[in-house]
C-alpha cells in the first residue's frame, strides 16, 4: 500500500507552494496603508539581497561542482538581474518618498 505523501509529485508540491506564496504576497502588499510603503520597500530590499546571495550561488554552480547545469546558471543570472533591479528601484522609490518630507530650501 502506497502512502499519500509518496503519491504527490515534488514538482507539483513546490509549484503549489509557489502559487500560494504569490497570492499571499499579493494580498499582503496591497493591504498596506500608504504610510507604511517606505518601511515595506526597505523590507523588500532586504529580501532581495538574500535572493542575490542565492542567485550568485546558482550562477557559480559550475565553479563548485565541475560541469554545472546551464539551466541552473541561466535561472541564477535571471534571478540576479531581477533582484538587482528590484533593489535599485526600491532605493530610488524610498529616496523619492523621503524627499517629500524634507523641508524645502528657500
């Protein structure tokens, strides 16, 4: 007799977790009041920096284990690019929002 846990394909299991995370993330971010957007951007920058570390590890797969899979390196490069754009854009948005609260020079 086969157990229920062994019948679930690992890809389907991970895909369902990813889809649920997308829905939860969407509803969490859109429920934030405008006053909290700057701290939220700081938090997403911190999360993106962790993604950058993981992406660098994925890009350097070939250096560690010999002949690394090209697909893992390609996904790592794409993740690295998206995370870098997210971090840079987050800093720009945070800087612009904080400049709205500064006193204007006369």
